[in-house]
C-alpha cells in the first residue's frame, strides 16, 4: 500500500511545479539585477515601453490604411 501524502521527489515534480520554480527563480534574479543596476533597468524599461508604443502606433496606422481602402 502506498502513502499518497508523501511529498514528490524532485525528479517527480509536475511540469507546472517545474515551471513555477523557474519563474520564481527568474523573478528573484530580475529583482536582484534591478537592485544592483537601477539606472540600466530603468533604461531597459523605457526602451521596451518605447518599442511597444511604436509597435502599437504602427499597427494602428496599418489598420487605418486598411479602413481607408475599404471606404
């Protein structure tokens, strides 16, 4: 008879548990990097924001052009 209440061995972790561990590790690493290099982190965040804004603007222009062609 087996005991279902025993914790899983590391090699028996589910995909979800392994993914959760990887995400937690990545978050911890990111927080440490931001603490060590706040100016670089701010520059990266600003660049990423500008890239997303530029992509959104470009998409909106493309969609506007499609609407103009249909009308």
